[in-house]
């Protein structure tokens, strides 16, 4: 299987496992990377790979001047439209009438994203339970955060090694049975700041 939108590579996993001769089963490594990458997304409540081209998504607004959306990777190509009458007559907001938050997300470089659209001038968003706001953007993050890459590498290696650890037993040490931990605290700590906040 080929890894699609993985957060670490086969080469990374091989290197971590000390496999300099490419002896380990590549299909098993790819399966571990794919499973880990999707698990990271579920745990964080967001994805970190970036759409190759703008994609349109629908939203319903419960506030006229502020709308939480999925992560936006780049301001290039962003288009925000509203359907005030609910009849499919979409009107684009002028880019000067709104801004994206968090402010200065891209100021320090590295990996970043915006996830809130704030209207500065004009009537704002139509408040409704219906999806009357349409946003077009390249969704995801500007690049994969280092923490995501490292957490994915740690977990992918752990998943790959599971085949040699039936029932979680990795072997025997000086103090008896050596077990694989169900939850890796390092993985959880790396991903903790990147979890999407749950809005009540």
C-alpha cells in the first residue's frame, strides 16, 4: 500500500528501527504510518496536510461577525461568500471586510493555520442553522508541525513492533515481563498543544 498524506516516511521509520539494509517489510511499515497518521488526526480533531488546490466548504453561523471554520493553510485563494436569502444567491465578501484569526499566525514561520473568520465591516454573516456561508480555501496547515512528525514516527515504530509483541509482551528483562505501553506519554505530550479546542 502507498502512504497517502502520512506524517512521517518509510525512510524515517527504517532509520528509527536501525534497518540500514531495507530488510523490513515495507508494506507493514506503510500500514503502520497510515494508521498512525489517521489516528493523530482523530486525536487532534484536525488534519495537518494541505489541500493541493482550493476546496469549497459550507458553514452555518451562530454569530454575525465571527465564524469558526476548519483550518486554513494559506490566505492565497481564500474566498468567503454568503447567501442572505437562503435561495442560493451567493455573494462574495470583500477581502478588506474580514480578517483571519489567530492574528499573526504566520508571523514566526514554521507550521501554522487560521481557523476563524472575523467580519470587520458590513452586515456580516447571516445567522442561521442552515449553511448560508460558503468558504473556499486550501484547508489544512502550512506544513506538518515538527511535533506531529515526531509523534507519528514514535507511534508508527511502536505499531510496527506490535507484530513481535503478542498480547503486548515485548520480551523479558531483569525485572520480569517487558510490556508495550498502551498509551505513549511522549506522543500524547507532543500532540496536546495541537488538539483542536472543543467549542460548547
